[in-house]
């Protein structure tokens, strides 16, 4: 269903309350076979595995706190959260690589393919500025994809929300959207849509890498820029929950 690719896409956020606020940016990501990350580095001298480069894959950046290579860590996490794997699964990471020594990815998706269909999605969520991780498992056979929010992501939202997920995957394109609901009221939406550029398309791959050498810095800058704009708009500030502090 998938193969290693660069995802040339756009990300958007839209807040509906207490004031409207929205933005949209170009954002490239990588789709990576966690069992064969070296195949990505074989496609370009500008990409490497566990070695500094413009873009490079580093096992330690993903599922922090777990030991070993990503292919083992992600399977362990899937099983611990209730996924039923049969040993034939292929797992692809959709997210960011380290970028000129900087790594930040607000959301990584691990797409677990079984029988040529995406059977599970493991969402790895990071928060800013606390740099914590939290994981949600979406069983693609159990619609609708609704999960209770139980991780503090933004200082401008509380935890009394549900995530409603939408996914559309194909060989050439991917799309996902997250709608936040408080009760029956939609308060926030975020999404990502991308065209997949196979890594064997070396010409376009090189062009995209050269055109966006500062992806991680761009993401971090955008987060703080829009946080400042929300403060200017007097959106209420939600402190870090004490319950999280006790757990940590």
C-alpha cells in the first residue's frame, strides 16, 4: 500500500472559539518504512540514517523512553495499547526527520498495514514547551474514530474534548484531519494533505529537500508565532494540569 516517500503537503489549523483563528502552511514530511530506514538514505546523499545531514533519521527521536530500534519500539507500543499484530504487518512512519541538527515533530503517525490495508494508526503526540509524548491507538476497523483527549497539548485548550479523526490513504496521496469537540460543538480542526513523491523519483526528491532545509525550525517558529497571536487576541490561557505534574 505504501512505500518510502516524501510527502509534499500543506498543514492547516482552524480555531472556532472563543475567537476565530486559522492558518495554513506548506509542510513536507517523510513516509518511512520503519523496518528499512536505510532505503531512504539510499535515495539521496542529502538524507542519512543516524548520521548528521540536511535530513537524517535517528531512532532515538521516536518513542522516547523505549529502548532499541524504532521497528521494535513501535511494535511493542502497538501491542501494549491493544493492537493485534500477526507478524506480517508493515509499519510506516509519517512525520519529521532530524533537520540540520534540529528535531521537532508535533505529531507522528505510525501506519500499520496488514493485508494491504491500514489496520491501525498509532499517533505520537508531542506538546510544547514541555516536550512530552503521549500515544493514541486508532483501530481502523472501529468507526467512528473518536478518542477522548487526555494529554495537555496547548496552553490555549483544556482537556474536556474529544478527538474525531478522519483518514484517507492511497498509493499517491494521503489526508488526515482531527476535529476537536466539546460535547456536540466543534471547537477546533487541524489537518494535513499531501502528494507522495516516491524516493526513487530522485530529481523531485532532491528539489524538495533543497527547497525546505529548515522544516523543524519552521514548525517551532510557527507554534510560538501563533501562540503570541492568540495572546494578542486574548484567548484564555490554560495552565499545565496539576494531575499531569503528579504523574510526571
